[in-house]
C-alpha cells in the first residue's frame, strides 16, 4: 500500500536535473522551493571546487544525499583501470568534502570488452576503492542501468545483477540504487527490490518517467506522470522494505533544460505530489 506524498520533506533533486543552474543557483532555488535534499553531480562542483561547494551546501541547509557519479571501472588495459580507481578515490575525497554519505556508481562498459569480463572488472574496481571509501565514511552504490546503455555506460543492467554484485562484495559500505527509469520494465523488479531490502543493500531511490516515443536515448527523460512508469507502485515496493530515504528526482532532458529552471522546479514540485 503506497501512501501519497504530501510535502517535500523527502524530495531530493539532482543538480543535473536543473543543469543550466550553477550550484549556487541550485541550492538557492531548491531551498526557496522547500526541497529538502540535493544530490550533487561532479560537474556542478568544478567551477568553485569541492571545498567551496561544501561550504555553500552546508550554508544552504539542504541535506546532501549523494554524489554522482563514480564508476566507469572497465578499461582495455591496466593503465585505464588504474586511472578509474584514482578517479573514484578523488570522488570519495569530494564526497567527504561536501558531506555526501554516498557515491552512486555508473559502473561502466567498453565496446569490445565482453559484458561478463566488464562485470568482473567492475567488482574488482569496487573492492579496490572500498577501503578508501570506508575510511572516509562514504558508501558506494551500484546503479543498474537500462540495457540500452550496456555498450558503453554500464555492464550492470538489472537489479538482480546489482544485488548479486553487492552481495558478493558483502560490505556494509556497498549497496544498490534503484532508479525507476532503468528498471521499470524488469519482471523481476518487485522481487529484486525485496531482495535488496532484506540484504540491507537498498541505499537510494531515483525517479523520473519514460516518454513515448523517447526522442533521445540519454537526454529525453520525462517528468513524473508524463510516461509509463508505475512510479508509485515501485515506490511502494521500495518503502515496504523499510526504506525511508529520499525520492530523488533525476531528469536529463534537453527540453526541460531549455526552460526557465524556476518554472521547471514548479513543475517538479507538482509532479512529485501528484505522480510520484
Ligand atoms: Zn539514477
């Protein structure tokens, strides 16, 4: 049984959702709109650096929910894999600096590397970074991506695969992220959400909608209610596991990025209450 969302106390927005805004504009805009949480994408940190970003975020009163994104572990050679490890450690440093307790991993894939081999490299990469993340007090969360991204973004494409990887790694510092955009089609989704909950691995929850037709494979995500994803039903499964974290709005959309972002934020608030 899924309850209706009545306020914005569990609403988190990803900075990429309002990509035209700087981090300062996003923190001010979200705070003004009564949004409670923020997930920060690394590109939003770049102009002023992690330290100054951390100060801005603490001043804003917003709760920093996570840092996006780490991952991209597979590479054709050892040098590339090491570069990925180094970059993930930098992400851990940034997460610590801005007070993010979690890094979402877009795990990576490389055309030509068999998916099974890529998954092995992903698990090895997470295991290598994990002690560093643990010492910083930062969790790593495996986000399964829709199979249309299996060529170059992620070899982890179902929640079942993400769960199996997190269970094999078997650390309280590693879990999974459920993103409705990537997972809504999966007939095993309900069972896998329960499995993640039982294992204590369900760390975060991302929402948006699937447009028909999808005009761009990356940058045409819909606002909640615009598409065919049963968001409220999936949120119900997530909450039945005991998850009480944020509903994170993560929308890549050329159409919404072209809008006045304050007006877009109004639309997000409305869609959140009525369609999430
Ligand atoms: Zn996501």
